[in-house]
C-alpha cells in the first residue's frame, strides 16, 4: 500500500511537471482518497486543479496537516493577492 501511494505521488508530481495536468489531477485525487493526511499529495494537487476554490481547499488541507508549510502559506498568499 505504501509503495502504491509513493508511486502515485511520484507519477502525479511528474505528470504535473510535464504539463499533463489532467493525468496529474487523476493520480493525486486517487492518492488523497487513499490517504487524506498526505501533505505532499495535497500540495501537488493544489497545482493540478484549475478552480481557485479547489486550489484554496487543497492548500488549506496542507495547512491543516502542517500549519508551518511554507509552500502552502505562500500559495494562499498568491491566491489572496498578498504575494510579492
């Protein structure tokens, strides 16, 4: 199970980096359904969804798991127009 989740995370992140947003979204959604406490999956998922509210939800889920996650804090700042 752990191996499968690690592979989904890897493949999802790789797909996103290669511009395959739909594939990335599918893989990462499968992963968060398996493990809703996967901070990295939520973070990558925030970049794989198009809707601003979906992005916000994913980033808020990261912060619920780790309030100190700098990437999620920055992402929310960007969404709120507070980022430099």
